[in-house]
C-alpha cells in the first residue's frame, strides 16, 4: 500500500511538472555556448550576459554549455538549443544541419573584426620558418585543434597543407588533436614540436599566463579570419528574433553611462566589444576555404590515380572521369562563392553601426541613442516588429525564487513519507512491540530519501522524461547517420584499437602494482589505524577523480599521446583496486595467519605466507575485471588526445562522420567482447 501511495505521488508530481514545462516552452530560450578554453569558467563568464538578456527581452533564457562544437550543433538540430555562440566552421555545420542562421557576430574590445590562425613552436626550436616545418621527414610531432575548429584545423589545411598537396598524417611523425590551450602548453613544455593556435588565445594568455608565452614562438600567421557568429534557429517566431537581435546589437551601447559601463565590463570579460548584424553570408569565406581544401584533395587524388601502376587503363579512366567531374563541380561552386563574396552589401550596416559607436564614444551625451535608433531602423527594414512591441508582449512578472519553492515541496513530501512510514510501521495490537527509535530512524531515512528525490526532480530535469517518446523521430533522424557504415579506413581503426588495448593493459598493470601495497596497508586486520586511515583517504582520492581529469594533468608532464592515458588509468584504477584488495584481505581466514605466527615469523612473513596466498585468486579476478573496464575507459580518453581508438572516435563524431563512427563503435564492441571472453577464461583458471 505504501509503495502504491509513493508511486502515485511521484506520478502526479511528474505530470504537473511536465504540464508546467510545456506551458513555459514557448517563452524559454536555451542559449548554447562552447567551452573551448577555460571551460570551468565559461558558464560564470556568460551568466551576467544571460541575466541581462532575460531581463531585457522578457524571456526565460537558460544557459547551456558543451565541451565541443558537435554537442551544441546536435542540440540545436534537435531544437534543444535555440540560440548559440559558435565558431565559423561549426556555425556553418549548424546552418547545414540544424536549421540555423547567423544574425550577429561579435567584435573584439579594440574594435578588431577578426583574428588569425597561427603555428607555434618551442622558443628554442630549430624550426624557424614554415619551410623548416614542411620538410616532411617524419621527425616532427604536430598538433591540430578540434576538427571543427576554424583556426585550429580548417585554415591551416586550406592555406598550408592542401595547396602543397601535403598529407599531415604522412608528413609528420605523430599528429594529435586537442584544444588550443592544451596545444600551447604542450608546445611550451617541448612535448610537441609544433601546433596550431590563434591570436585570440595568445592575447588572453598575455594577460593571464605571460610566463607560458616566453616558451613559445610563432612561425606562421594566416590572413584575417572574421569573428565568430551568433546563431538562432530559423523557426523562432519573428517577434522573438527581433527582440533578441535588438538586444545583441545594442548591448554595451545603450542607456546612460552607468549602464554602458556595466555592459561593456561584462563584454570585456567575454573578450568581446559588442555585436554587429550578420547573415549566413558570414560563412562565404569559410565555404571558400573548404572548397579550396577539397579542390586540392581532388587534384592530389587525380595525380595518385594517374601514377598508380596497379590500375588498368579502363579502371583508371573511370576513376579519373569521376574525380574530374567532382573537381569541375567544386570549381564551379568556388566561382559562385567568389561572386557572392564580391556582391555582399550587408557589411554597410555593420560599418554604420560602428560609426555610430565611435561617435558615441566621442560625445556620449549627444549621441547616446544613435546605436539604438540605427538598430531599430535596421530591424524595421527587415520587416520585423518594433522591439517595444516585443517588450510589452513578453514582459515577465516576478515569479519568486523557484529554488526555495522546490526545496519546500521536497520538505513537504519528505514529511509526508515520514508520517506514512510511522503510520504503517505501527505493530498490530497483539504483535511483538517494535522500538519507537527504530521506527523513527526508518521514517527519517525514507522521508529524507524521497524528500531529496523530489527536491532534485527539477534540477535533474527528470520532467523531460516524456520527451523521449515525443521526440523519438529526432533521435531516429540522428541515429540514421549510423546506419550507413563507412569501412574506408577500417585498417587504421584496427591499429588504433590495438593501441587502446595496450593502453588498458599497461594502465591496469601499473594499477595492480600500486594497489597491492595500498590494499594491504588499508586493511583493518593488517595495518594499525594511524596507517590505515591515511591510506584509505588516498584511495578515496584516486577513485574520486575522473580519468579525464587525471589524464589532463599528465598531459602537462608527458605530452599528448597514449602514455598520458596509461598513467590516468593507472592512478584511477589503483584507487578502485586498492579498496577491493583491502576488502579481500579483511575477509581472509585467520587460521593460517595464526599458524604462521605460531612459528615465530614476523609480520612480513605472515603477509607473504598466510595472507597473500588466500587473496591472490580474488585479486587476480578483480584485476582482470578492471582490465576489461579499462579497455572501455581508454576509448573516452581520446577527448584529451590520449591516443588510441578513442581519439579517432572523438574526431569522427566531431566531424559528423557518423558512417565511420558506426564502424569504430562496432570494432570497440568486438574488442571489448573478446577481452571479456579472455578474462572469463583466465578467471576460471585462477579461481
């Protein structure tokens, strides 16, 4: 009966929350940002801006952050994000895949309209010029950025490698991918010979960590890359889009001096100086770079096919015809993009707004409304409603503190469950009496549990559970990309899965070496309290820190690559195995220990001859299980450039290569299954 009541209560609460969420759906804007650098601070940096946006637009604006560009693009595609700050390259993918378009772009605090891609080397590197880097003798370790990074991947490929017909994978000894910040630190520590970066990151580090910049040197700078776009989904209502665009274009340049100072201070923290109007024409230079890169790749393929002695004339002609047809299409599209770039006239609006801002800085009192007036004229020219109408239509009343309300609901539910427990736990009249203290403890435990469960219902967004059914078609659309596997690089994937298993093997081996003394010293029947307690704290710490965090620390010491993954798995797994080993020691039979002790043997002999023989089979079983688990965990370490199949997997996901991703996932499943079967055989032999 009690269980039915609790389930009914949760169901009613869930239905009420879903109804509430559906009512608010039309007035909620989810703003997605990418945590490219200093990801731990990105939300804190954007929160003041988002608070101002919510206040001035009248909408509820929810800030969401993702660790890579693909996460934001896919969320936008599924209509879980309506507004986003993206890079040029990832923004172009959002326009292609996520029904998104550009409506603004930011400028830097000093008024610059762009930044540059660069290549950095250690300060004392023998690489002095780009020609030194491109010798291609296999002696250089090179680092790219994210596959969807404009400055970290696209621009270097389009301006350096593609025009020269150079494949970085064959030119360099090792090619890695990581964030700009990780690449810079790795180069500064001389663990990479060269890497891509950008001038924005360099300028930031000049203020925050100038000591690091003393250890790097720039050997190449790209032409100017325009600043990043702000995008929205095109299906947002026109009045909503008008209010949002009006907010962005006037932010930092409206109101009195105090308001402008407040808003410009927020923008400076974001490395921005304001926003200018923009359209999808913003992506024309990026499309041109993509086409140049593709053009060079096709020409290289044509040359390879022409020189291939294993092809007969018929097959060679067929392949050349297909490649030349594709090249002609690329050439035609490139010419069209060039014409569109020359025909762009929207830049005039940006120049007018910039001129109005300059006048405002020169004479704030006289020109205080110039930017707002110009933006209003711009919006009216686009046929959008005046911002004042939107303001009136969507103004919000003070809704109170939702956190306090949710805590109160959780408390009420907890008290209700407590009372219910106390009522149903009353013993029948003629049954044995039950202590009141036991009933009170049960009531507190269960009441507290369900109270916390309800309190966290909204924070964990459990009310979105029905969306799994409502948006099943969106999930199907995403998963459809995995139904067309691409086996073109399967041999490379096999090599990488072997590296992944090797990472897991060595990580587990080092973990066992560390876990044996930790397990013995952490056992209550072996070590005294003053030793056991600190050892257990150490094991707790090792287990509590995720492998990705540990790997990021070791990257600073040993650089990008598999060894950072080995060390990350070793330290985390040592904490897990240390606890399991100590519990195995605590459950041994004391008889053999007393027998060895009776012979006059010392503590070390007791452990060697009475404890270890009893626990070795169980220790081996635990170690084999963790080896199987580490094979899976090693695939995730690709996020920080720790090598193996995980890095290839992440790169293909971020490049939207879902056909190749499907093949990689299949190989991982097969590898983990084989490791599991081997572990089962070995465990049976050892038990």
